[in-house]
C-alpha cells in the first residue's frame, strides 16, 4: 500500500475468497468499523460497503482480491479515486477479440492506459457486467510475495487453517510438512508471539522456507525430533494428490505421522490437517487411540476440494499426558 494516500472513501466492494471461508471473512468484516452492509454474494464472494479509510480492510488476509462494482462512482468517491492518474489497467479475459474491444472502450471512456504487465486495475466480467479489481489490495501486494513451489498451500487456505487452529499467545506451533512455509507465515502474521517450527523431508522446499526466514528442521513427519507433550498446535497441509507423494505412500505415512503428532501434542493440544486423501485420514484417525476428530470443513478452490480436519486429544490420552 506504499505511495497510496488513504483518505476517507465510500465504495461498494466485492471481496473474493474461497468456497468454505466466507463465514470466516464475514466474521472479520463485522468487526471493522469502516465496513457495513455485508452480504454473501456467492459461494466465494462477499459484498460490502466501505465508509472510511482502507486500513482495516488492507489488514485482512482472508480474501485474495477486492473489486469495485461501479468504476465510475469509485473514481469519484471510492478506492479507484486513490490511484495515480491516468489509471493503468488490464482486462482479465482470455478471448483476444473481446479483450481488445473492452480495452478500446475503457481507454475512450475513462482515459486510462492499458498496462497488462504493470496494472492497478483489472477489469473482469461478473454477472452481466464488469467489475474492477483494485490491484493495491490484491493478496501479494498487501502481504508481499514469497517464493513457492507448485504444491505450496494456497495463501487464503493457509489463513483459514491457522484460524481453525485457535492459537493462543506464546504457543508452540509446528508444521511437520511445512514445504516452503506458507502456513507458518500465516501463523507468524496472526500470532507474532508464537514459537514456530517447520519440518520437511525435501531439502529444496526447506531452502525456500529458510529464505522466507522461518525456524526449520530437516526431518520426517514419522520421527519428529520433539519431546512428548511439547507442542500446542500442529497445522499442516498433508501430502495428497498427484503433485506430492501418493495414496500408496500415504497409507504408511498418515498412521506414522499421526502417532508422532499424538505423542508430541500437549494435553489440550489441537491439530489441523488439510487433505484430499479423506477416507484414508478418517480410517487412520479411527485407529489412532490418542486423537479424535472434532470438526471438519470442506474447502473448494481452483478445482481442488480438500477438507480441513480439526483434531484434539481423546479424554484418555489427555489424562495420560497430564500425568
Ligand atoms: C502439500 S505439501 C505442503 C505444502 C506447504 N504447506 C507449502 O506451502 O509449501 C506436503 C509437503 O510434505 C512433504 N513431505 C512428504 N512426505 C514427508 C515426510 N515423510 N516427512 C516430512 N515431510 C514430508 C513434502 O515435501 C511437501 O513439502
């Protein structure tokens, strides 16, 4: 947001998140004094009005993009009016003919300049019209880009997993499948006092996570270098699907990793796992005496449909750890 003046503005905004996270986003918006008239518009979008500065919205990590419904009004009273003039824009459609038509019409109507590689506004079709995505509030421009791998966790998904973990100040949080560290980054952003540790068996992923300045250990999730009852929260995107590992490998890995997590969790510990290898995780939890499933949440984004599972200790395991 550097270089942008933040006056008080009024605007009608469309926030894009993921299917399965709108309730969490709405909860955060309700706590903001500058946001009103909040409503879920579709499975992955929330609409609201802004009356005030953009600061509260800019600090929320549960949406990927913000768009304005009415660019003309927004230029006068809203977020588009905060942009340097002439506005640099792109048109987010694949069809080249349609794109050219919209570029020409926009240049003529608003005097904006088409800069597909360096834009502040992205015009995208929505319903029977167009909405204008406001570049300075896109996720990576707000929180910075980090190096990632193709299987790195979706940035908004990482935020959701961290909220489900209900982390408290100063707690020890471990991601035993940390990869490039996306989830631990989200923990650090939301809970700066948490003590973090990431593990992964892939040195390439760990190199990237180290560049992202996270405390790390090389290790396998089935032999955690951690003392019994020493970890408050485990949050992880487990290997699943075609890009990382295989269902066959998971049949051994999931039971071994869950045994280790049951060993290292504190008595009131909590674990959050994301996977699409759902049946396997369910049957592994059923056979694991130390952990029980307390809630689950289906997430849908970019063709993926994983579920986030929230686990705590069974009562028996709780008393054994407490002793
Ligand atoms: C879905 S990815 C996690 C992505 C990560 N959250 C990120 O944002 O980059 C699963 C990770 O598990 C790691 N992994 C697979 N088997 C493992 C094992 N036995 N022990 C530790 N890590 C393992 C992979 O190297 C991969 O980085």
